[in-house]
C-alpha cells in the first residue's frame, strides 16, 4: 500500500484555491501509484478559520469542497480535514473532522476529541469533542485516523486531557496511524513534534504518518515538516520545512524501518525562514506585492528590510530615511548603505519641518513645559504618518520593525513606530535580532557593521541610548523569556538569580504596556509565546503593575 | 435562614482591594443577621483574569484570599468564587470553583462544569470541567452551589453542552440553589438572564439566588441585576443595574413567593448607563481621572463628550476642535456650543499648517498625483497626533469616538480618528447613537440640534457626505446587525430582503477592514457581539471579500 502525504499552503476561506491545489495533488499522487493521499486538518477552509466557522454559509462551502473531493476519490482514497455538523442539538454545533473518502463515498469520518484551547488555539470555541473512535477499513488494512492534537496527550508529564483517543482504537488493532495536523511553527516545535510522534509510535508500535500545513495565515506560520515514523521509532522521513511537498511512501518499507531522515533544526535559520514565509504569505494572501518601511540606521529596521527584500524581491521594497535633528549622521549613512547593498529604492525625508509645525500648533499649551516623551512621540508619529501616506498613495504595506524586547517593555510609540500592517520582528528578542543580523551577513556584509555594533538608541533625544533606561539586553531578554514564554512569577524569577528590584520593574513595564500591544499590528509568531492572540492579558488588571 | 447577596465591582488582580471590599460586605451582612453571604464568580481575582491564571503566583494569591475569607467565616457562611488547583496531573491545572466557607473551615467546594468558550469567554483555555456534583449541608439545609454557566444549559432549543449540572444534584434534594456569576452586560442580557433563572426554577421547583458582578473590566461591563427567584417563577427581587449592592433575604419569604420586583429594561437607558460605568471604571482602574477628545461638530464626538463629562465630571474633560480647510463653520460653532453647554474646557487648533508641512515633505513623491484618501488620512492622523500629544503631556486619556457602523465598514483612519485608549461608541450603531443623543437631550438641549439633524460627514473633502458612499444608516445598520450579531450569511441576508449587491458590498467592506479593527482601541461592549475579544476573524482570510 502506498501512502502520499501532501503538505500544502492553504488560504483561509479561499475554497476554490484550496480545492484546486488539493485536486492537483490528487492527480500527482495517482500518477505515482498512491492508494491514499492525506491533506491537513481543516484543509478545505484553511486553519485557523476562527469565527468564520459560525457562519452556516461557510460550513456549507466546506461541505461542497468535501463533496468535490469525494467525487475525485474513485481511484484513490483521500483523507482530508473539514468541519462537520453535529447531528444532535446538544453540544457545540460542529466537529473538527477527518474524512476518509474512497470510491466516490465517505468510507469513514473521525472527529477530533482533544480540542486545543490555549495559546493561539480556540478550538473548543467551535467544536464538540469526539466520543467515539474506530479505525477505517481500507484494502485489507485498518487505519487509525486522527486529527492533530489527538496524538498530543501522550508522552507528557502533565497531560492536558484525561483521555488518549488512540488508546480507544487499539482494541480494533489498527495497522497504522494517519494524523492530519495544522500545527503552527515555533523555533522549538519541530523537535517537540518528533518527540510526540515517537511517544505515540512507542506506545502503539505501529507506523505513524503525520501531515502538516505550510505557509502563513497572518501571524501564524506553519512549517510543514510532515513526519513518517517507523515502528522502530526512527524518522523514516521528515518533509522539508516551509515548502509545499508531496511524497509517496510504501507502507512495507515504513514498517521495516531502519532509516533515519531527520533534518537539522538550527534556531536562527528556522526563524529566518519562518519570517520570510510570514512576510511573503501576508502580502500574497492579501493581494499585495510591495512593502515600505522606515530605516533608522539601527539593527531592527535593517534586519526587517533585508528580510522584506528576500521575501518580496528588492524591486518591491521601498524605504524612507526620516531623520530628525537628533539623528546622527552615521544613522543616515548606515541606512543609505544598507539600501544600496540591497538594491532597494530609498528616499530621505527630514521630519524637522513637520515637527516644528506640530510644535507651533501646541505652543499655546506647552509653553514653559519641559521637553519630554511627548515630543519624542510627536517625532515618531510624524514618521508614522509619512510612511502611512506613502503606503496609502502607492499601495505599499508598511512593515513594522519593532522587536520583542521593545514590544514587551513598551519602548515604542503607539501610532508612531508601532504603525504597520505586519510586525515582522515583534516575536524576536533584541539578542535574537543580532543573531539574525549575523545570519543575514554570513555570506558577505549586507547590513553595515556599524548598525550592528553601535549601542542601540531610539535617537529621539540628544545622546539617548537604550541602556540609559533598560538593563543590558542579555539580561532583559533572559528575564522576559522566563516571564513571557515560561510564565515564571516574581519569586521564581528571583530564585533564578534575577535581581528582585529589576524583576519588579520589568514585570511592571510589561504589564503596564498591555494597552499598546492591544493596538499593535499582528506579530509573526516564531516563539512558543508571541504577542497577539496567543497571549491574552487584561488591560486594566492591577497585577504586578 | 437569611441569605445575603453582594454584587460588587471587583478589579482584576487587585487582591487586596477585592478582599477588603468583601470583608466590609461580610461585616455588613453580619450586622443584618445574615447566615450566608454570596459573592461573585472568581471574585477574589476579578473576571476575566485571562492569562494571569497561567501564573502560579497569581493562583497562590487567590488561595491566600480564600484563606482570609475562611478565617472571616466563623459566624457567617461565605460563598465566593476562586480558581482552585486540579489535584491530578491529567486535565487542565485549574478548576473554576465556588467555595462554601463556614466556621473557619471549607465546608464544600463545587467546581464549574460548563465552561463558556464563545464570544468573549475563554474558560476552557484555563479550566477543567467538573464531573462531581453534591449539595453542601448547612444549618439543616442542602444547598446546590453552582457557578454561572452551570445554570445556562436549561431552557435552550440548541443547548451548548451535553449535561445540566444541577440535574445531577437533584438526587440529593437540595433546598435551594446559589449561583455565583460573572455574566457580562449587553442590552438584551438582563431579560435573558431572568428567562434562564426561571427555566431552572421551573425545572427544579426550588428558590434560586443569583449573584453577579458590577463594573467594567476594560471592554467588558457587568451590570449586576442579581436575582432572587421564588419557586412560583416570580422575580422576588432584582438588584439595581450598574451599582454595588448588598441585600439580605429571608429564605422562607422567598420560598413563599408571590412578589414580583422586576426592573424596567429600556435599551437606550441601559446602553447609556453601561457606557458611563465603562468610562468611569476604565479611568479609575488605571489610576487616571482626565479625558481628552476631539470634537468635530458631529454627533459621535458630541455624544462621547457628554458621556465623558457625566462619567468623569466636566472638570475632567477637555476637548480640542481641530478644523481643516474643509471643515464647515457650523461644525466649529456646533462643537463650541456643546463645550459651552457641558462646561468643559475647549481649544481650537487649526490643522492646516501641519497638513501643509506634510504636503511639502511629500511633494517630491506626490507631485502630479490626484488628491485621494491619502490626504484625508493625513488630516485624520494630524489630528490624532495633536490629541495624543495633549494626552502625553497632560495625562488625559484620549477617548475614541468611532461608532460601530463606521468601525464595521472601515470608515475611519488607522492612527487617525481610530486613536484612543478606549472606544466609547464602537459597539453602538449610528442609528443607536442618534437614540443616545435624544436620550441625553431629554431634559434640555445639551447636544446642539444641528449636530443631530445635519447629514453625517467626515469633512475630509469639500462637500463630502457619508451618504455619498454608504447606504442610509437605517439600512446599513439593519444589515450589519444581521451579519455581525446574528451571523447571517449572504443568502440568509438576501432572504431577509436586503439587496444582493448591497449585501456583497457591505460584507466585503466589513471583511476587508479586519486589519483596522485588529489595531483598534478596546471597545466598550454593550451588544451581544462587539468588536474585540468577542469577535475573532482571520485578517488574511479570503471569504466574502
């Protein structure tokens, strides 16, 4: 028996696009003699469809797509994810289902039981959990169908759920497991995925075929990396990361095992590749091709510009240099050099006259009051307005260049440098931005060395440096990681050796700035805990603030 | 037996504040001879605590508060909501629990079984559902304890859950039901709440005491309206809306029934009162007292200004009039008249010089290109920057004045008139804003009649009117309501009589503008489906767009 896995880049709500992509893969799998082809979880509508699922019309269109695939299944079995309606009034109205289609018929449907409802996931918002589990019989084999999370309650010390759905199927002695997933990327996820697949294979002693999505849906990036694991616990195959792929496997070979084809997992490269996909898909799926951003001469905007040029092509990236009276000469030089190195269009627009017009308008109110963050914000907002004007006039999406460290502590001006359609680096800590810069420069200097080595500064005040008001980024980032990703509280952070006063100050900064993140652009998610849908904090909360 | 209900305004994460408030209520109930006092769901930490629940330190502080209340329960039983730890590793780590404290001991704990995970609710993100249900025995009575949603699966045609927790308790023949809730306001909710309480009383034939929260937590407003219902299905008492309240009830009197004390539920008044609470609590809980906003002479900013002045006091509200060359004279006059009527400080800052500075800076790029939405946006962003500068310099929170109709179709400039810490009217359709204006003027003209009767216009272009590009608001709002609140799709909308071309156009506008709402200020929620946490849509989705 030959099993094809297809990891595809679906587009939420683009039923025709998703369907055509799958039908093409079906034809390709047939020419390669496959008996079964597997697509991803909720592949007909894309993942996560969120509240579109509450529209009957949307569900109807999902059914229509399943129907078309059913008709395409005369000579090959098709396994595909789609929502399905709960036939009884009690419980949620939908299931998250895996359809097994063959011979123009529905041979089996397995609903998902474990509904991830944490971090970016909201599945129990929409779906009723499955309570019945049976393998599908096909060409003399019994196949344990499962959807994503249903294999994830195995191999954890603190399991999130009280059952393991595949346990229930083992009474029927299935020959192998098919798992259709939509499991988003973070830089540590591929290793965890293999660990989880192995925990299942070790528990059930049968091969497991795991299909994932690729591509980005706004903030959420899928890396593919679909897995075939043999009963010996070796990775028989791992599909490439961040690329569509279709491969056909001979079951007896997978059963035999003895082959290990795991890919290397280098953090900085994974983040780099993920961000390129994130940028590219955001533009493509919204029907845009051109980006604009402001270059400050600093490392964050430099890295963002290089990523944008690689993702969209240098001809599609335009930058503005927006110096104020406090910008140093080297900032403009560094920014200009970067634009030249990248071969992207750049222009210089001094913001001083605009700032002065604001100053004049506000003079009756501000007369005699000291220069403070207000004036810094006016500069940042003047830049934001100029960039948005170019975006509006020429149809370039503005890319936001804020990093995760700044976003965490609130070093950024709402409606100023926090403007943008997509925040490229806001899930990448400053120290990780340096690693990305080194990675981008590995085959020759693209980002001027000066942008990398100079002390970070917002240049909103004469002589200003980040280190005036923040601890060194090595310490800040380590602390933020423990607080944000690992959810450590003040006592746990002190126990890890962080200074208690610093802990209190940083946690307070993070919590007080929730209102800024609430209004921030979507953030490409590359860590296990990014800002956005995955982290939900009360704005008026008075905790550690 | 005397039962006290306390509906209080808790503050998320403010453990000391919440505790002191409850301890004062305990003393008050004791002086009134109460045997039991009931507080709200998760009262120790406030609702919704969101991802604070993922911090062990936060949970520890909840336990500490329960301990203090336990010690305060020597002479009176205290029923209070708090998270509690799941003792087994399988399943989520927490329960959402009701504690029954008496004599310095925990007499009983009932976990919540039905975990609302829809609209603004994310409870299954944090909590394991209860599987065991037993009444608590106290002074010869058996009391069915329940938390909020656990009474909500009764009386619906399409129940969201497969069990009714109180059904399980009836084997033990409880004498009455105590339900501790955190059930957010919308203008139709109070009636629904009574319907649901009645469905339970009719099913179980015993009295039901229902306690709610009051006050706002950022976007989410609680209206109180706690209910005591007798077995005859009459509302023995309904506590006031939007006010803290403590009342003591004699159980035998409630059992006897025959008294109906339901309050009137007038939509416009409920919305009005809710918005005042929403504004007041946002400021108070963040430690601010002063607001600023821009007055355009139109109805939205006028209504927002009146609400702000009523909520915060006229001395705490400051407005700017920010005319451009396209603003009509009457706009400035109407805005000025409103400020005078309200007795609030106002200033006029023409934006033309700022606009011209932007024009000059952009002239090399825009030369020869037609005036379009770009220039309109520059004006809106110049205003936003001026208002934010005043906010930054003087510590006034900027109030956003966008209405729900505009927010839905994307008529608003990101980083321009969409600026603000809190969107006061963005869950109020334009037609409802008119009703609010009439309500605010009912005892004399505060909002100038001209602001109400003139055709709506953004005044960003000469002679511009909303009706140039939008259908009449009566039609638009009715369509938006069916799409947003009732989740009707294109065919259902056509079946309701809406023009198919208009439906396609409006739905496309709503869906294409998801990116703006993603970056909008928190919206005071007064309807059953507001923008914000309660409505989650994919930005890159290609559905009806």
